[in-house]
C-alpha cells in the first residue's frame, strides 16, 4: 500500500498546526480544553486542504483506468483492483496514489469531527474562555446558558426546514435523507458566507500587495491605523481603569474568606502594576460597599468584565507595538532610500545574514518590484477564479479555466501539476477568505497576534471559522474543476472520495432554485464593489473611519498618526540613550572629600562647605527690616 505520501502529509499538517498554535497561542495561560479544541480544529482543517490534492490526483488516475476499460460504468472498487498490464501501461500510476477506502475513512473522521467542533464544541469553548465563574463546572454551565439562544435558533430553523421538506409531495424522510439535509444546510450557510468573503478578498489581497510596494502609501496607511488604534487603546485603558476602581471598592469591603479567595483570582489576572495599585491605592472619597453587598454573583460578573476588558486591553497594546514597529521600519526605509549611502542606518535581522548593502538594495530597490510582480500575478489568479466561479455551472462547452487545466493535465497523466495547481489554488482561496475576516475594521475584535499574544477568544474563533468554511470552500474548488458530478452532470466521471463522504455542492431546496445564476452574480458584484471602494465609503458614511485618499478626515488622521509615531520614536530614542549612558560619578578633584550621605540635607551641607565666600558680601543682620536696601557691592563685579 503506497500510503507514504499520505502519512507524510498527515504528519506535516500535525507539525504545522502545532507550530502555528505555539506561535499564536499561550499554553500556560489558556485553558487546556480551549487549547486542545483549537488544535484539533486547526489540524483537521489543514488536513482537508493538504490531503484534497492527493484525492484529486488519485481520482484522475482512477478516471484513466475507467476510460481505458471502454465499457459500462463499473464500481470504484473494481476500477481500483484492476491491474491488467494494458491498463497500467496506458495509465501511469501517480507517486501519491492512495488505495481505495483509505481516504473515505479519513474524510469521514475529519468531516464529522469538524462539524461537531464548529457547531457544538467551539461555541461552548468560546463562551467558556470568557465565563466569570471560578470553577470548571461553573464555566461550562455558563457556556451552555449563553449558547442556549444560539442552539435554539438553529433548532428552530432546522425544524422549519424539516416541516417544509415533509410537506413536499413524494418526500419520505429517513436517517439518510436527514443526513443529506444537515450537510446541505451546512454547505448553504458556508457558501453564502464564502461569497461575501471571497468577493472582498479576491480584490483586496492583490491590491494590498500593490500598495505595500509604494512606501509613501504604505506609510500613510500605517499612520492612519496608528491614529485609530491609539483612540481604541485609550478607550481600553479607560475601561480597565474603571474596573480597577470597582475592584478597589469591592476588595476593601470583603469579610468572607471564600469571597476573598475569588477576589485573589481576579487580582491575579491584572497586570503587575495594576495589582499593586488595586491593593494599595484606595480613594478615600469613594462610597465603600458594605460587606453584605458583595456576593459571589457580583464577583462572577466583575470577573467576566475583567476578562473581557483585559482581552481588549492586551489586544490593543499588542497591535500598537506591532504597528509602531512597522511604522518605524517604513520610516527608516524611506529615509535610507533617499540617502546616498548604500546601507541602512537602522539595520534589521536581514543585515546579519547577507550584509547591510544587500539589505539596502533589497528593501529600497528590489522588494517593491517583487511585490508589484506578485500583485499582478495574484490579480490574474483572482481574475481566473472569478471567471471560473461565473462559468463553472456551464457544463458544455467547459469554459472554467481551472477545469480546462485539470482535464489537460489529466490527459497527459501529469499528476504532479494537478497537485501543485490544487494546493496553490486552495491556499489562495483560503488566504482571500480569511484575510477579509481578520482585516475588516468591523470584525477587528478578533486578532491573531504572534509571539504568544493572541487571546483564547480569537483562537477559538479562528478554529471555528476554519472548520466552518473549509468544507464548502473545498466543494467550491471541486466545482471549479468540474469534479462534482452534481454540478457537471457527467455520468462517466469517477467521483472523488471527498464528495462521497462530505456530500456535493447541494443546497437546501428553498434557496437552490436559481443558485447557478445569483451565485456567480454575487461574486462579480462584490468584486466590483470592492474595486470601487463602495464598502469602505458606506462604512465611512456610517461613522467607521476608512482609509480614503480623497477624504479630509483621512488626512487629519494621517497627520495625527505621524505625530504619534514621532513621539514614540523620541521616547524610544531617549530610553536607548539612557541605557547606553554610563552611570554618572562625581569627580574626586572637584568635590574633594565629598561623600554622598543618606539624606538630602547632609548632601546639601557638604556642597555648601565647598563653596568659597563671595567677596565683599556681608550677611544681613537679623534685626534688619525685610524691605531694607540690599547690601552694597554685591553685584559690582557683574
């Protein structure tokens, strides 16, 4: 059994998920249940993306065997077990061939586990991570209560759908049909969300790379983000300060040891400086709560508010540090590009590998052209995706570009090209979809920050999004290749193991009518709206400031951000100078036997002893009036 490539892919995705979770998560601070759930969600989602190309190439080989038989349709097992010399002489076996039944078992485990995670477990973990209870059982109970409305709404929709299907003539619902209904409902939700995300990402990803190649535009955009983030950071700090005042009130009125233990749990979550202030700085003018007013329920509420405020505070501070580093780097590159010296005055890590001169040429001369070339390449790739999305419902003649490429490679038995095209296209679709979620300002509450700075809530959201969008995204990709028999309606096509287990690109009957018309239309309309910044202008009119080059408010925010970065650079420069400056020691020849005493008065006395008396100066007598004339001759030497 040639399962070596499959095992290698599974191990690679395991390591990739572990490395990414280690980079973005924090094992020591996040709950164990949350960490395990997020890891499984990320691992299974990556498994679908990396294993699906093997399924596509294996299906191409089985299709070749089927066509070589030139007979009536046979089962997959018959095709896979046929090993006659003429067939194998015509059909070259791919290096990554997976035996029959292996992928079906893998997809069955991955798909249903992912569905359980995205619809049941991860929403519970998301509420669990922000629950204010002080025990595991209490957190789980709170998560169930908060998700009751969430689950109830889905059960209501599912019940209405079942009633609608039951009233259809000739419809007999059984376990198999209920399974198809559940899969179709999940695919329907995922596809409509996918339309919104891809319509924005397919245009914005290439355009963002093009703008990054322009240092002036990238720097102004960074200034704009700095001004907005500074306001959000101040609001997060103000919210945390308000909670600290409330904690000071509550902590000063606790009398029960049980409640004091809960308060210690809350104080342990605060930053180090805040904990000291919370225990020592008590405002005397505050109305101190009575001991009977503080209950366990009020501490639970306070604990939940602290958790959410700290998540907001830590996220904004993390974003601020990364944004300041980016702005300072862009300023250094812009300043060094205009200088005559062919080396950066503020070298980066790249200089230690290839030298400062090579680094200067890369950042100031080569990098911009590479980004523009990549932006053009991705723009063409996006155009191919949009064209294929608009035409993959056309069965004959086939005009989908990815379908044409797949059929040409299939005829040449070029399985490596099929796998490379599949993994590159799937990866690009994932980047475009997830870029929209984590870059749009309205959804900026979720943020993946490196260096172990991502909060548990954002990690769970990322895992839930991966599990929810990856299956319909892969089904959409198979539709682009015309490998979904429910889309292509080709009876002689061999079905992939993925569609055998995870279903087809089917929708619930309520929205299935006319889907092949409004689905590509929505993709095209959203791409055009993103190209003309219609969404950004609408958000700007609603009060969400967006980066618009022809807007006066944008210019004001850019100037404000420039001033903020300038002050941050000055602060860092002063701190660096202070660290480099050696400790100051008084010269021995000037101060003589002066020694620094323990008190300020003794040091002043020692200094006055070393001062020579002024010539011609006599101290005024104690009996003189305070407004008498000053001593004569005091300023004669001036």
